[in-house]
C-alpha cells in the first residue's frame, strides 16, 4: 500500500491499456484545504516514477476545496 500525505481519498480509477492504473481523488493538507489528486501505478502496483512527484500529482484549482467526483 502506498501512502502520500495520509489524507487522500480516491473517487475513481481507470485501467490503462498498458496495465497501469490511474487513481483520481482528493488530498487534504493543513493550510491548503483539499486539492485535486491523481496517482499512477505500474502494473506491479508500484507508484509510477514518471508521473509527477513519486507517482502523484496534486492541483489546487480552488482556494478552499477541490474534490474529484
């Protein structure tokens, strides 16, 4: 199991043709509220190092709450 900040919630995922998995959701951080969060994993379940920082990408779209549904 991979843990990033410890405040993530997944709301969707997709299996890519190459066997990798992209997870879509929200991460909660102190001072920033919630941010849009994606993570990508290799077919073996490890974070994909080519995807953002350590297999994860966050994006702060709105000043308070960013929730992917």
